[in-house]
C-alpha cells in the first residue's frame, strides 16, 4: 500500500510530498505550506476538467478498439483511419508536443533542474493529480 500524506483538501503520494520538500522547494523562496495550498487549489480547480478529459479519452479509446476489432486482418488504410478518427472527435490538435524537449530544457535551465529531474517532478505531479 502506498504512503499518503493529507494536504487539505487533497491527499498526495508521500514520494511526491517528500520530493517537493527536500528537492524542489529548497532555494526557491517558496514556503512549503504556501506551495501545497496553491497546488491543492490548482488540483481542486482542474479536477472536473481532468475527469472530463479522462472520460473523453476512454470514449475515444473504446471507439478505436472497436474499429480495430471490426477489421481483423484487414489491410491498414491510413486515409480511412484518419477519417474515422476525425469522425469520432479525435482531431483536436490544440496541444502540440512537438517542441516538448526544448520546452523542458528551457524550464530546466531557468530553475536549475536537469531535464531528467524536471520530467521526474512532472511525472510525479501528473501521477498524483490523476490518482486524486
């Protein structure tokens, strides 16, 4: 069983909690209590949107799975697949992650975090957010 720390009104995985306290916050001038208050507010505010996006992801994945199940052994046709994805609403291109590596490098250089540590923090935050 995972260790959980209660940070009103949310619960946070102890690994993330300890990382923030020992590695992320020291030297930033941000008080731990202030960080967690802001983080809890952010999670509370974004939780409904996150739930809606997860539901959309589940709906899209179910449709994609059904599309493939209905075509066992069929030759792949990129054009019809693209049309199918557009029809089910999978054509939202507002999020472009093509430049993600340079964004991580930029953030890392400004905060004195290595890209690996920044990815670790991001992954831990996403994990905590998604399991809240």
